[in-house]
C-alpha cells in the first residue's frame, strides 16, 4: 500500500496521452472529464502520501512531473487549437523553463536542494487549472463569457509573473547566502 500514491501518480501521467488525444479531436467533454479525473487523482495521491506517511523520494519527483506534463500538454494543445492565445502559452512555458534552468544552475553551482514549491507556485497552478477547466467547459458547451475568460487569463498572467519572479528572487538569495559562506 505504501506505493499506492506513486501508482496513482503514474496513472495520472498515463492519462495525459488520452487527454491530449480527446482534446485535439474535439471531444471536449471527455477531455474535461479526463482533466478533472487527473486533478482529483493528484489530490488523492497527495492525501494518501501525507495522511499515511507514504511519502517517497520517487513520489516527490514524479508528482510535479505529472502535474507539469498535464498542464503543459493542456496549454500547448489549447494553444494549437487557438483556444488560448499563444502569448499566454509562451508565458506559462517560459516561467517553467526559467524555473528548470534556474534549478539546474543552482544544482551545478551550489549543490543539491530539496524540491518544494512556493505558495505562489501553488496559486499559479490553481489559476492555470481553473483557466483550462473554463476553456474546456466553454468549448464543450459552445462558449464562455468573454469577461470571465479574460479575468481567468489575466489571473494566470499575474500569478505566472509573480510566481516566476518569486522563484528567481528566492533561489538567487539562497545562492548568494551560500556564496557568502564560502
């Protein structure tokens, strides 16, 4: 049972392909259902890992990969289908790229570190998920009020910029503190 959260995470990773396939083929209701199932499974595996102390190093690596794989796939697919503006897709991808490059640079220059998302990152992920759900719902039901969609898009922009900046500042400070100790 200890590996159940990791199994759920692996299943979430495997859901990404059918999600993208259904989305690209215009089956928006099914894509929305798969996206929601993946989101619920993320909550379930997190609850099980924390509640029963089934936390593992593998899970700590796989869980954010599963989350990013699903969200990046959703944003790229929705951009491809012209359901999200490309500039927004690019901004979301750029933030993730900055974080990955920054983490790699920190690792090679400073050393190992514990992967732990910032609160601003959790808020950003939530905003990104809400936007995907809204766009999928709107595509499935023939539209969404432009004001709600615009608000959700600007929410993603704001949280993406804030979260990306927070990572850069936080990890730059840690690297500087490390450099001052040397």
